[in-house]
C-alpha cells in the first residue's frame, strides 16, 4: 500500500505554486485546441511552454517510460491517449487533455475536456455532467470524510445521469511523487475507506462513459478505449484537505463559479 504523506504548510505552498503554473498551462492552451490541430502539435506547444516560459518540468514525460508530456484522449478514448501527428481534431470531437507539471520538487496533475466546434447535445451533456460529478466530489472534501463516501457520491451521480463509471483507474495521492497514497476510487460504499485529514493532497479524476463501463487497452500498451466505442469524458484536479475543507490547487479561472459553491 502506498504511503499517505501529510504535507507541511511549506510543502503545501510549493504544491500551490505548481498548481498555479499548471492552471496557466491550460489558459495558454485554450485557444490552440481547435479543429485542424493535431494532438502532437498540442503536445509540443505544452512542452515548450512549460519548459521555456514557466521554467518547470513536464513530469509525465519519462514517467513509467511514457514518451510525451500529456495525454490527449479523443472521443471514445478513456485515458492515456498518445499524442499523434495523424490525429487531427475535427468539428464535433471531444478531447481530454491531461497534463502534469513539477516545480521545485512538487507535482500538480489536472485534466480538462475540450469540445471542438459544434458538438452534439449528447456529447455536450456527457462532458458537462462529468465536470459536475468532479465538483460534486470536491464539494465533499474536508477532514473527517471517508473516501468511500466520495466514491459512492460520484458513482451515484453518474448512474442517475444514465452513465457508467470506469473502475480500473482512480485518483491518487500526489506530492513529491506522482502516485502516493491514497487511491481515490470513483465508486465505493458509504462509511468506508480512509478518513481524510488536514494536509492530505490527492487528485479526483472520474472517467465516465456514455455506454458501458467496459474498456480495453490498444496495442500501444497505453491508450485505453471504451469497448462499445461510445464516448468517454474525464476531468481532474489536484486538491489539498485544509482545516476549513478543501483547496483546489489546480483551479482554473473559468471554474470560479464552481468554487463559489464551496463557500
């Protein structure tokens, strides 16, 4: 079992800076994720921006021998989509861009869904409801809450919307290592699981499918897709448990209205 590392205030300050920089990466990227752009072009833009502009490290590259700085998961790709020169984004696509960044020895991890051009109402609903599922979970985070309650709430919300939840992948503790304890499942039983304490830092990153929860991994050993080829969506943030509740370390400006619900 991976160790849960309680962060000091100094360590939280360093994580807060990594999260702030990662939010800047997405703000920079927003106008570039559009029809006609390849996912490899997005990868290269992000690498240059993190290294040259932010003087930070794109920490996905080289992690477990992963060769790129981000995952670009388009339509039926659930997670770990390889950037590709031949993968040209087109009108109607949905794509998850998942990026990690390290600054001063501490990591931040976040992902965002992009809707390219005119997206169908069903795809739009999946993207928006998946984001709501994430924020529904974030809203619950505070000392004394059990992880099983959070996972249960995510799954119940998704099922109420007519969707399924991928169980093979989960959120994770994060700090000086990408994958610390605890594992943060997106399903679970109430009144079970680890009790949250001030100073814990972890991600919540539900992967929610339009069809069944069944998935498969492509021959590249990384790219995970839905078995029924229906759409999948994911959103992710890095969080810190505080005495008052939760701090979203990777918060983006356009999500302020979600944050206001926490106050």
